[in-house]
């Protein structure tokens, strides 16, 4: 596959209907124009890439611009859509559900929209949950609440059984809101659908509070997550300064990627140490974390430590790999571990007062803030436009500050991580004052 | 002691100075009047008590009205005041510190105000902390932050050593912000001071996030505490409804008294069970908690449980009594215990998803909300008025919605608890729908 | 009328049914006890009043304790209740509506609960609004939103027409949530009902964001009001300090009583002047407001002024009295007036930058904070208990920190105002540093 | 100028010092690398532009990547920096000030940092304000507060006088935080400095709550602005539904660009009409706004209208152009105007209740939310890196989600406006349901 094709989206077939949207195709009439299939956006902005393309005589890697197409695949009035939410909670899920329902109903006139209860379980008849009908009236206020209106569950179900359910309910479009595992599941559904030559579009809206989906700028809910976390850091700082040699340890989400921990620390600059999964650090020895912490206490009499849940796994020597229902590796509790190690280290040295704070559930259940609300609505609208056009196995997302469609297979190749040599991590180090390595 | 004397406040001696406050003693001139020592307020409002007094020919139990006295004990200009904050954090401590400094400096012209660092430790020279001078400029913004500007510590120090420090620094008034243990400490200091025939006023401002100080309407920070806790209950409810048979367990503060748990549940009516230390409940058997919970799940597919940290201690059979530095009994973790018991109970019955949330530090570190801010300022002002008048071993507080002075010995006799037969608890039961007993 | 009867509540007749509530009448069984009609609470707590009563050989003035009665007037199962909300918005209205519906439905088993749309207009068939049925399911989430679920309107309707509507719909109990005008309306309805010898209980729950209902501790929503207003004062302070000689003027609610302005200023101590309707002040001359403001600017280069909407009406010389639909006198806009006068005064003296902020709608539309939520639920429960017992023409409220019933005729005799000689106003003056008079 | 040069940044001269930052120049050592002058990023992402460049054999338009340079122009230890904040308030100003001071002091070791009080006035000695020294300790908590720590003023001062002040104080770098007018002023300063052949770097950090600076993704404070505005829309919706035919009009900032109004409406989807300066609309006639509003009321009995302050200026027939001190055209008050027109229109038709809400000061004084906090810190860091490298007359900003430097002359050529044919405005229309034109 050359550059041109890398990010192409699969389609169920040639468009068969005119879009019911009353848009324009001419510039200057102050009416939004349909987006053409040939609208592409460069992925890699660096001059180096450009010059390389020039040298190689190839097109640069491009992304499909998101938006409504003039010719669409489904007969909107008679189409059936379904929405499913999977995995852990994240701010903004309800905004996405609301946006999907509003776009399907009001923009395209889709009459039947089904809610799949409790994640992929809801597509497995054995589980006994029932699909429910969604209407604008039912969802109009749900954006004011955190959580998921539809319920969720972790882990997958048999792909064949789920496609059976889609077919049995004559579902034309499935919108799945979920993280890495969910998206891989969407792809698997898409492949099974292709095999059966069924005409069902499957679409992902990446939901990962850890912000660890590759290629895309950011996943929805992430900004809210560190917006909710950062006043908790301020409180933790108050706890730390409220005691002589007070130490606050705050564990934040971040299995493989420390974006929330790092962003919250940057947003609330009272943090002295941020420990993330991307970094290796040692506890003991001269430049080790404990020694650095001791020096900090000697100088300032308090310290605030933010640790991502997946940080420091290298410190657990005999690690039995345990996975949760979603297939994520269950981590040892680094927060509790750190608390113990710090206590032990200072026991015969100086009196310290350690507070351990785990605000995870408070963060993930919050309603979306305004930036995320806007983001969720726009993602949902674009997901609907793409599905109506017959595109499948793609996610709606934002890359380089533009809304685009990206193949699921591309965003699930690997997890996005903090680049320890990048400007973002450098900002964090500068803000906290912690050394490059410990 | 008869009714009349029960709540009388001890005094260091006859007033020797005129108050520098430019107040009035006549009604109708639109200028606040000095409060006379004879201003008393009835404590027990019930007609029964009144009629009993009538029958017995005795005066009803009365409280001293708080406020500025025209004749005061200290030479304000040359007096030295000190402020100490002890025990765990609670919203509003900084507001009280600020209010004390402002009232001492601006109302009375006290020139020297000392901050005692890290609680009673700061009065023990061996600990090596140093008293710091407090000025309006230093404290003017601290009300915007949670925690304590002065630092705190748990536990007492040698009374004699502490009085030595007070005398060595020529301190005339000590304002102590703290809970039951702290207040008992204040009383002990007062007694030692009397014994030495020193003229130092010791004043308590009751600080207990649990709201468990007896006799008084409410302690400062309590309203903020459940104001901060209640949206967390809303989030927990979202967690519970987000999973099939989702159960959220939220542990809130409340060692011996469940006021925060009960008030937060009443404020955010998504809670199905409130478990408080005052109630006895059994887990097993027909009317037991687990069976009641099961019925709830069958009907509604989710449940929200709020548990005060001191609840259900009767369930721990072999309980070794462990006390923390403040002398409080360290409780077994009822939240974790409940989570285990519920998991075990449902293991072979139905799939449940349990979330355990402990927001304690987030609650106690919050800045005071507006009601508490007003309350803290007024408490601080009254504490200063009382101390300047030479009163000692008292707390400034609000009883029956009026500001009064109460002897420390009276408010520390026992802890205030939820009256299980009272209207407040009945409101909670009605709001949650839980049975009178389990 | 002697002391004993002054606060007695009128009753529709002797109780005819047993309460369906499963409560107790014995102490010590950990079950809430029914409240007896003889449970009374002393109104005036001062020793003076008490001693005067003893001397005079009369009972002190007492209030009826609120709560469920064992014997009730209505046949709960077959009773019909109605709820109406009148006048301007105030935080907590929806909490009260929710509490009434829950208490009627779940506690007493009332099957038919009607919502009156758009205030008293909804009881006038000519207006064309229709009564709607209220159920627990419809109201279960409304406490999370400000405003009124039922809609409101200002002003009264023909009393006879309204009673016709109550009778036509076989309404047994009418709960009216409103301020002074609404409560007077409730009383008028009650009198017309008596005249017709109809058996309809009419109950008021005092709603006045100005907190100006006489006798009671506080009206619901008031704490939220100044909780919402106080961060706006902080922002206004930032505006003021952001410019050289910056002056921020914030107009807050308070037609005849300045409680919100004064409380918000006390809660957020960045305010330098609080102007309330209760005080007289002059603008010009040596001790006048403008001169005092000038001195403040000379010293500090910024000033924050909070003005209640009804303050300074004496400054408008030619005042034509205009009333709004609720019969309240429409005030001249003191905020705009002050801004003009200050601009004029400083024009040729020093450059000033004046910002005028009117956050009224933001304050009154806010959802109730936690203290108010708890308060609203308990008020609603008590209102229902009183109505079921056949009491009429009363309000449910809190006096001296206890829930009681008070005759509407007593609370509407006059408006509650800030006592300029009282401790509350003194606290405000001390906090702002403004002189006793200007 | 060809593509390559368009966005080149001017430099004071060749670098003369090694950066004191301990960074790397090799990949893979997990230490952030210095950014090279040759690091450029493509500005226009469209394939069309890219292909055109390839065809034409020219380089695409590129931007300089922001970040620390290995070789710098100033001798950091002996350099003097100054910071000035101009124009209206905006969330995040204090975060930028804090970030600048921290970066100058801790990253580069700059010893002398001066705060210019009250905007450009502070650089004019005649105004009598004095420069103040800034230290990390003075600014460490200011990010928690809205407003500007340094004070601000509107309008310019004599360029020559200001450069005199810079020279007199031996200032090497001036960081100016301000909007369009301020940035033009920075450019003018830069030109005067060039003329004098002085070596002073002048840097802009674009501050415009309206988000109307051209080319850049977004200005700081903008996300906070609509985050603060959107709950006010929710409240306004409660006001509207609280009355029969209730209409709420909310005026939001937006002189020439309606981004705040449109974004807030998209974030809080209770809005029915968004009126922005970019759109033309008529009030009267068949498809006019008033008729459309009437239809909405007939169907839904309430309406929420958000209007940007600069909208509908075409409706004011006899418009005298008035400018404020910053040179911005003073607009007629469209909010008040709309209120009058709507009142008039419905007067003899149907009863309506109109509420007019202007929350401008509440929005602009708010402290930055977490996204903006992170953004402000990173902008400030990059501004410092650029200035230390000797770059001048540039702004630090984010374009296509990357931090870059852009010449001031480019970003001040015209204002950024909502593209009425773009996807953003289309999302707004879809969300509100309002027609493409009125």
C-alpha cells in the first residue's frame, strides 16, 4: 500500500441516494458545502516529509476529510441505526449518544434508532438485555449527566452472535463508543459483516479517558478528565502543606499512557513529581526517586506526587499478568506500593505524613466540560455523515485540528504514548522541576 | 450547680479597660450595641422544659450571648494573641484564621498576632518549629484555599511545656481551632494556666468535619463537606446505573456520627442506603442488609450505598482497638469490608459490578462554601470579643441559631450523634426508602 | 388573643383517619415518633421574655412543632393534592416540588397529584393552561435543575375563580410555593374556602430569594443565592484591581431587604461597600458616600461596591411609584444611577474605570446547593405532614433552628429586614470596613 | 516574498551564547532536543495546496516550529525582561504571566524581570505608575485568580516614549499580552527599536476573548470563556421555560467574531437562535427573525436567543461610529435593541416574558480552566524560548495543533471570523435548528 491508500476508508458500495440535507456545492452562497470524497488533508506536517515526497515523487500521506456527502448509501428514512457504549466510563459519552440521535433523527430523518444496553453484552441475546428505542425526547437532557445512558460492560462477545443480532434487527449502522478493545471489536464485526456480504456500516467513536488512541489529536472526555483532576491536585497540595513533611500521593488514570497525570500536573502547577508509565525510574540509589524526594522535603517540607496507575510496573519483580474482562493487563497498585516504600524509607530518618488519594471514579463520571461537549457533538455529527455515506470500519476523529475519518485498523495498531523527547513532556518537567531521569 | 450556672463562662478577672470599639449602648441610634453580661438565651426551647421550670420555681438553662463587651480585660494595644490549628483538615480553617487576625488587628488594634505552626507541636520547642507573625496582609487571601495556612498535627503535647511556651512568648490569648481532642487540650491548658495564676485566655473554635460536637447547632465546614460530597454521590449513581446490577459504595467521613453521610444522601437523593455509626445493622438473614440489597437490585438493577467510616463496627468480631495520634479509635475499613461481603454474597447468585469510592481527602481539603465562610467569620469575630473580655475555657458557637459562648467542659462531655428517633434521620429514611432497621 | 394562641394553626376539622405512616409513639424503640399537637416550642429565647412571662404568670409565645401526626384529616389514598409555584425564580423550587410529590406519593400513598402550570394563572381557566399529573418518575431528576418545572407567573387571579378550579378538580390540598404576595393569596384562598365551608387545606412554602419573610430563620434558596453571588464578587474584585482606580459596582437582589448583598459581601471579603435598602445614606457632602469612596481610591487604587436593588431609593427625588404584576414597587435602577453619579463626581478629579455588573438572573436560576437541597426536602415533607393533618393557612418553616408551622397571617404582617443595630450588620461593617453611616 | 519566507521571523542578530538549558541534540536518549531553525511545519493542510506546490516546484507555506534553540542571542544571566498586559480581561492572563516568570527565572536564569503596571500606560513615565520587580514567589499562586496581576489599560501610548522607557530600564525582552491593538503596538515598538538599532526583542502573546486573531488555532482564555458562559445558557433556558412564552436573550462577547456565542450554544444545546456579527439577518418580513421566533413560540412556548455583542449592527440605521480607548468601534447594544423589538412585535399578539442577561464581566474575569492553563503555560514557555533566541515582532501560538512562531504582521492583517460556509457554523445551525438565513 502506498501513501495514497494508507488511510482510505472502506465503503459498503456505491452511493444510491441523494442526501436529504439541504446543502450547497457552490462557494460564496453562505451555505455549507457537501464534502467531496476527494477532500484530503495532509497527515504529516513536517517540511522533511514534504521534501521526501518531492524527492520520491509520491503523494504525501493523506486523511479523508469528515463531513456530509451529497450522495449517500442508505435510504435514510427507512434505515435503522444502533448505538452501543462499551468499557469504562468517560466524560462525554452521553453527549455523543445525544449527538448521534439528534443527527440521525433531525438531519437525515432516520426513524428507528436503537440503544444497545450494557455494551456488547446487549448484542448477545443470551444475556437477556433488550434493545430500546431512542428518540430526541429521551436523550435531550442526558448531556448534563456523566456516565452512560445506555449502560456499559467490559469485554467482548462472540462476533458471529453479535452480527446475528444486528441482522435480526435489520440494523444498517452500528455506532460503537469505546476504547482500543471496543474498536478492535468493531473491526472484527466489520470483517464478519463483509464475509456475510451484509450491508451494515460499523463506526467507532474513540472513547479512552487515557487519551491513548494513536494518530488522533485527542479523544473526547480527556480534557474534562484533567479539568476535574486538577483541583484535586490543588487540594492534595493543601493536604501536603498542612502537615510537617507532608507528602500527598495522587493516583490518576493512565494504564499505558500518562497523559492525564501529566496534563493535570501542568494545569495545576503545585505538583513536584509526575510518574508515568512511559518512563523508567528507580526508587533507590543516589539519583533514585526516594533520594530526590528526600532532598525536596529538606528544602520545602512538603511534596506532591502524581502517579499514573500504570507507572513503575518495572518495580514489581514477580509480576503475574492478570487481565480484566476488557483484556487490559491488571496492574499492581503503584500508589499503594509507593506509599509503602516512602513510609519505609523515611521511617528512621524523618517524620513524614503521607496522604494517598485515588480520585479515579470522580474523574471518569463527571459530565463533559464545554470544550468536550462541543467536541462530542461534532464527532457524533461526523460519525453519522460517514455512516450514511456507507463508509465502514472507521473512526470519526480530529487530526491536526481538523475532523477526519481514519480506518480503525490504523488507530488500533499501537497505543499513543507520551513522547519523552517531545515538547509536551519537556513542559511537564519544566513545570514540576523534576529531573529528566530518576 | 443549678440551671443558672451550668453554662457560665469562667473569666480571668474583672474588666480593666474600655473597649476600643465605637459602639453604642442605646437602642434606636442605628449603631450596634455592646452585649451585656446579663444577655442570656434559653437553651431548651420545649414548652415542657418551660413548664417544668415554672413548677420547680427555677430559671431555665441559659447560654451567654456572644458579642463585644463594653469593658474588657486586656489592654488591646499591648496584648499578644496566638492561633493554633490542630487535627485533621476541614473546610473553613483558613477563614477562621483570617477572621481572627482581622478582628484582632482592625477591631481591637492588637499589634502582635502569632501563628503556631503544625498544631500543638508548634508549642513544644523540642519540635523545632517556630512561631510566625501574622498580619492582615499575610492572611487576606487565604480564605480562597482549603487546608490550614498554619499547618496542623495530630495528638497532644505536654501541657506544662505548652504553657511554658505561652508564657515565654507573653501570649495573652490563645485561639485553638480543633475538634474534641483539641478542645479537651484547650481545657487542660486553661486549668494549668489557672494553677499558675497566669492571665491567659484560652478559646476554642470547634472544628470537626463530622459535626459531632455536642450542644451546638453545627460546626463550621460541615455544610461545605456534604456540599462537596453530594455531587460525588451523583457521579456514583452514574457509575451504578452504567453497569448491569451496578453497585456503588461511597465511604464518607463520620467516625462516631454519621451526619455527613446522612446529609449528603438527603442533599442528593439518588442514594438507596445510608449506613451510619449510630445504627446497628446485620448483614445476613431475612431482614439483613444483603437480602434488602438483593431485592433492590432485582427491582432496579442498580444501588447506591453511602457508608460512614465508623458504621458497622459491630460486624468486626475480633476487633483490636487501635488509636491514632489524636486518640481516635482507628476503625476497620467498613467500605472495603462491605465490598468483600457483597461480592461474596452475590458470587453464585447474579453478576454484579461493584465500585468503591473514598473521597475523604477531596471533601476535607475543599475551600469553605459561602454559608460556611460567613459562619467562620462570625465565629472568629465572636471568639475575639470573648477573649478580649477575659473569658476563658469557652468555645464560640451557634446554638438555636444564635451566637453564644459555651464552656468547653460542656461541649466535650459527649459526642453529638444522629438521634435515630429524630426528625432528621426520619427524613433520611424517607428520602432513601430504606427500612427503619436491617 | 393571648400568647398561647398567637401562633396557633387553623384546622379543617377533627382528624378522621389513622396515618398510614408506620411510626411509633414510644421513646427508645429507635423509630421516629408521631408529633403530638401539644408539642410546642418557645419563640422568643431571651431570658427577659421568659422572666416577664413568669412574672405575668402567662405562657410564653409558642410555635407548633412540625411533623407527622398520628391522626390525620384526609383519606390519603383518595385525596388529591395540587402544587403551584408563583413569582420570580429562586434556587430550590424544583427540590420542593420533588419533595412534595415524593412525600405525598411514597409516605401517604396519595394517588393523584396535580401540577398547576404558570402560577396562579394555571388556576384561572380563562388563561387556557392545563393542570398536569405529577408522578415520582416525572420529578425524580428535577432537583438537578434551577428554575421551576411547573412554570410560574406574577400577580394574582380572581380568588373566587381559583377556588372554583380547586373544587372543580376535587383538590383537597393546595401547596403554594411563593413569596409575600403569593402567601397573602394563599390566605385569601383559605378564607374563601372557609366561607364556602369547603375542606381544602392551603399551605405555603415561603420562597423569597431576598430572605424577607418575617419570623422565620431563613427562606429556601437564600443560601444558594449568596453562594452563587460570592464568586462573582471575587471576579468583580479582579476587574477592579485590573485597572488603575478601578471601581466595580455589583447590583444584587434585595428589594426591601439587603440580606443577599450583605451575606455575599461577608462570604467573599473583597467588598469595600455594601449598600442596602435598610440604610439611609447620602452621596454628597463630607461624610457622604462619594467622599468616602474617593478616600478609599486614594489609599488603595480600587474599590468594590455591592448594592442591593432597593437601596438608595431616597436618592431619587421625583419618584413615581410603579408596581410590577406581583404588586412589588418597581425601583429606579440604583446601580446605573450610582455608576452615573460616580462617573460625574470623578470626571474632573481623577481617572477612574467603572464596571457595572448585574448577575441577578444567574443567581436566581441556579440549582440549589446542598444545604438548600436538604432544607427544601425537609420543608416539603413537613408541609405534607401538616396538610394531611388538616391544618390550613400555614407555612412550613424553620424558626430557631427547628421545623415549625406558622400561620400565614403572622409571617405576612411585615417584611423581615436587616437590623442595623444587630450583630449581623455589625459583622458586615467590620468585614468591609465601611463606616456606620455615610 | 515567496512561500518560504512569508512566515519567517525577524531576528535581532546572530546567536552569541549557548543556551543554559541542558537539552540534547540526539534522538533516542529520552531527553528533549533543541529545536533547529530549520524545523518548519506546513501551514495549509489541503492536498490541493500540496499538489500545487509539487507541480509548481515551490515549497509550501511553512511556519517556524516553536521551542528552545541551542544557540541564543541574549546573555541570560544578565538580561532584563519585562511583561505588560493590555486591553480587556480574559481568563488565563495570570497563567501566562506566571509561565513567563517561571521560564525566565528557572529555565534561563534571568535575574531581573519587571512587571509593567496598567498596560502601555506603565511604559509612559507621565502616568506615574512604577515598574515592579517580579519573582517566582510573587507569582506562584496568581494562576488561581482571574484578572491580571499587573493591571491593564486600554489604548496606546507614544511609541517613542515607550521605547525610551525600555531603553532607560535596559530591558532586553518585552512580552506583551494583548489583542489586535496591542499586537499592532508591539509591532510599532519593534520597528522603532529597529530604527534605533536597539537590541530589544518584542514578543506578543495573543489575548482576545473573542478568539478573533487570524491564522492561529485559538487564543488562550477562549475555551474558558465559553465554558463559563455555557451554564449561564442552561440557567437562561430555565428562565425561559419558567414563564409562558418565556424568552431569554443572552448577550455574549464578540465584537466582530461570534465564536464565543456559537461555541457556548454548541456546548449547551438548549439554544434556539445564535446571532453573530458574521451573519446578516433581518428582523421583519416573512423569513425574518421575528416571524421565525413567533413560530418557535407557537410550537414550544419558550425560546433561548444568544446574541454576540457585535451582531446585527446593520439594523442600526443612523449609526455614529464611536470608538473606545483601544480603538474598537463601540457598538449599539444589540441585546437591548432586540429586547425592545421583540416586546414591540408581540405586544398586540401574545403575552411574552422576556429576560435579558449580560454575563460579560463574569465570563472575562474567570480563572482559566485546565485546558487553558496548560495552553497558557506552554505559550509562555515558547514565547520565552523565542525571545531568548533573539527573535522579535512575533507571537507564540498554536497552528494546526502545533506550537509555532508567527510574525505579528501576519496575524494582524485581518480578524478571524466564523466561516458561514464552514463545518463549525454548520454544526451550530444543526444544533440550534435555526435556518441558514433569516
